[in-house]
């Protein structure tokens, strides 16, 4: 039986990708919040054995993919994974599954990346599921400036920051400056006869110096977020452009929504967000991000076909 192109296209919209030269499909399962529970992991393994070829792979965006599921077994497969609270998806001109690094447990992580991943997932992957965008839209959350998840190569990249504050009045001019030793950017300079100086232009806000002065001379602000817009990876590559200021967590989600609304409102069909950012220019994009017009026009913008 040769499957109709309309059937293949319909299944792709649900997260089932046609395996070349067969009537089988790879099912793309979405790990909500960037992780699976032990029970869900067992359910994935069971589904791979019952309906696929017994193999499980992972996509570049950390979704779970089970290949070689016969067309006639797809409904049974969907019922099976639903019992574990799992769904398929992650295709089309939509908000794609959110990716994040392991900042929740990593020693360098400056915030709970899984928690932010889940918030973004619920509000935008799920909340915007019915919204067709001009093209796919990718969001990545990194726990620190190590950038392991490559946030700058996504349509929106979010990077945790901890801005250090040096209180020279508390410095005791000790011979060995722990903060200087901990700084990977050589932003802290210290000579034995002088108090340390701080080169702000070299600092990447990784926060590693914070808390390493035995006299409490270096403290850190609460975690802020550096946001990159218009990154892209593929046939054409663009490093995302950083917005001028750092954002609080409470500002990050509205900022993501403004980007999605700008994309929906201004981009042509098939145009990537990176191209829109270049076309409008960062001065104009940043102006839109700082204003409230896009949120006030949300209902109107989302009503566009």
C-alpha cells in the first residue's frame, strides 16, 4: 500500500516523520521541561519494543525519536505513550520544543534551567500550539555563559548571568586573591601592593568570583538574563544579537511573547526570525521589545491567517 502524500503530511504535523523508502515513521516524543521521569523512560523503551525496531535516538533539539513504526501501528503507539503522559510533536512552522542545558544541577548553573524550560514550554510550546508562524521558531535556555546549549544559534537564546559587585571597603589586600584565581576571563587584576581592580569590559558575568573573598568583598546580584535574538543554524548561519540590557526572570517570558508577536506580525511566510531581525535592524527590534504595543495588539496579531 502506497501512502498518500496528504497522509504523510498530516502525520508529520503530529510529529511522525516518514522513513525514506518505507511505510514506517519515526515518532518524535517531546520531553516536557527538558527531561523524562523514570516511568516515562521505561514507557519509551516499551513503546520502542512493541511498535518500533527496539531503538531510541535523540534529535539535535533533545527530543526522543523512535524509528520504524509501521503506519498501521501509529494509533496504538499514541495510546501507549499517552498513558505515560507523553505526546509527539516538534515539527512545522510552530514554536519548537524548548531546549536547555543542565544548569539545574551543573556546578556552573546560575538558575534552574529545567524550571524555566517548563515555564516556556507551557506558555509558548503548548500555549501557541494552534498559532501558525511564518517559519519554525526555536528557543534555548543556557544556565551560564559557558553556552553549552548554544543559545546564540536559536531564534531566542537566554543565558543566565550573575553580575559581581566589588566592595573595595571590605577588601583586606590579602596577598592571594581568591576571586582573581577563580576568574576565567582575567577580569580581576590584583597586585600585592594594591587593592584589586575590576575590568568590567572583560567580565562575562559567570559569577565564579562571587563568594570567594573570605572578607565578603565580592557579592553577586540576583541572577539576570542576557537575551540573544535572531540566531540561526543550518544552511545559513547567524549568531544572535544580544539585547543591550540584562533582564529579570519576570521580564523574560513577556519578552519571548513580544518576539513571537513581532514574528507573526511582520515576517513574510517562509521567512526566518533571523532575517526579520536583519531586515528591521536591531535598533527597531529593541524599541519594539521595550514597548508594550505588541502585547496590547496580541489578539489582533494572532487573528491573522
